[in-house]
C-alpha cells in the first residue's frame, strides 16, 4: 500500500512548522514519527496534500524535572519515555504505559506528542496522561497556551488544537509516591487494547483513565468520586463505565467492554492500593 | 525530492517521490531485497531494518524521513564474508523454517541486544513482540537470541 501523492517539507523549529502549516492550509498535516498518520495514509483514509515533518525538531525532545511536574517535549519518543530515569522516579505510571505502546520498533519512531495529538481513544498514552491530570502546551501563531487534558479530547480523533497549533509539551504532575497500575487487555502482545485502564491512588485522591471505551479517552470520574466518599474498590469498580460509551467492533461488544472495564478497574485499583 | 541515505555504509543520492516508503526504497531503488514486505501494516515486523542503529518497521517510514540517516539492512550485517553472530546463532539453533520473517527477526534481535545485552528469556520474547513468525517457530528463535547474547 502506498499513500496518495503529497508534498513534503521539513521544519527546523516549532515556529517554522506553525508558519508552514499556516501557509499550506487545512489539507496539510504535521508528521512526527508517523506511526499513527502513515498507516491511515497508506489505507487512503487520510490524504493530506502536504506533510510538514516535525520529527527533526530536536528542541522538542526532552524530559525535564520542572518542580511540581515533569515536562516532556512532544517529539520525545515512546522508547525514551519508557526508559527515562526521571519518569521512573516521578511518573512511573507514564513510563510503564509507554512500554506497552505497540512494539519496540514502533516505540523507536512514535512520539508522545504524536500519539496525544492524534487522540485515538484506543491509544495508551492519551488515557494515561488524562488519568494523571496532565496539561498539554499548544503553540500557535499567537503564542502558547495550556490545555487541561480533561478539556483536550473533544470527539473521535478530534482535539482542542486549532489547525495551525502544534502540541509542543506534555506536563504530568509528579506522582509523589502514589500507587499505580496499568492494565491492558488484548489478544496479542502488540495489539491495541480491547480495553485498557491507567490508575493511580494516593490517600483520598485517585485518577482512572479508560482506553478504548468511547470515541475519546475517558476519565472515570465516578470511580474516583466513589473512592473519595469511602466506597470499597469493588463498589467503585462497578461504576467504571459510568462515563463511557463503548463501541462495537470485531473484538468486543459494548456489553463485554463494560464488563472488562469493571474487572480491569478493580484489578488496577487493587494493585494501586497494594 | 533529493535525499541522501547511507545504507550499509554506502551513501546513496536518490530522487524519490515523498510518498516512497523506506522499504520500497531499499528493495526497489537500491535492489536490497533481503528486507521483506509482510503485512504492510506495521504489525508483522518482516520489514524491520535499522535506522540510525535502531530497529524500525520500514513499511511505516517514508524514505524522505530517512534522509541524512544511516540504514542497515540484513545485507549489511555480515562483515568481510563472515556472518554476524546473530545470523550464526539463527543457523546453529535452527531458528528458521520458511525463512520469511528471518531478516526482520535478525534485525529486531540485534537491536534488542544493543539495548539489552544480557536479556532473560522473557526479555527476548517481549523484545520480539513486534515480529510475527507464521511458522510459529518462536522457541528456536528465542534460543538463538539467547545464544547470541551469551556468545558476546
């Protein structure tokens, strides 16, 4: 399979990338590692007329301790997230979730920013960073703005990013020793999750993100609210799908996905509480 | 678009369409057909090669993305007519049946050992999760990778 023809330009900086995307208009797309976009282009489900390659912008590849949070450049590859000592210490849930993305070859190319901007609800990192209460930084022609993860995912493959905005940084709060768990249920090692759960828990606080339980990644707020009000893990897990709207596909019916979500949320909370 | 890619140590200047996939570039432009196309959907790993020293699936990389980079294919592993230790280990452990997945397996396995020189059996199985063998000959493949690691 070969993508439809397109023009290709390589940006040397975020500013140049934003300027180029503005110049070429709405049929242009940013490409980072290309591991979400190229498969769609090969199937001709996406046919951008211009690709603006942001994958060489090394200024956007970093993992930094920024006091109360860890700042991750959007062009940081999954492999670098997975193996980061800074994240292992302060945000192990994210590093662990990154180790479950695709397979090593995919993790050598795919980036955290690309995955989040593509915002496939079946991807691991959108739901994980949502559960962690992340903030995303978007840069546009007029400057930068911060977008809370809870406000970012707006529909199937749709985000709060404007067409001429570039996701430049992901900020995840330090976990401060919180317990955590990442559960991914699939049939083969490298597959997308049929359902996945990212969860953390510390004292009365918690965050639970669901993978592939709707058109967007889902924040299971009812589970956290129940836990805060003193519900048991088993009771809270029964509310796992309260915010979800799971789809039917070859792998699972909506009813089965709801069942899986309850089981996996219970397991995740038990592990995060251990 | 004009690109320069160093493949197996030799620089190649080529004029390619931006939509040319890296796997098509190495197979059809450079004639290096050791890299196989399997699923063509970044699932099976048959097209794995090294881009700047790391295994990638070349069906999901554009040739223009490899501009200025170093590529190693299965043809580039042997040195001076001497097989790479991983190739020897595959041969000695009977780690192939039909052989179609083998170039990708060998490239993924050498990349794995670069990152983790002393893997456990589980590390090897996890590290090769992106490579499918339709003969299901995984057992000997894992043994070969462990043998290659032990022989270093």
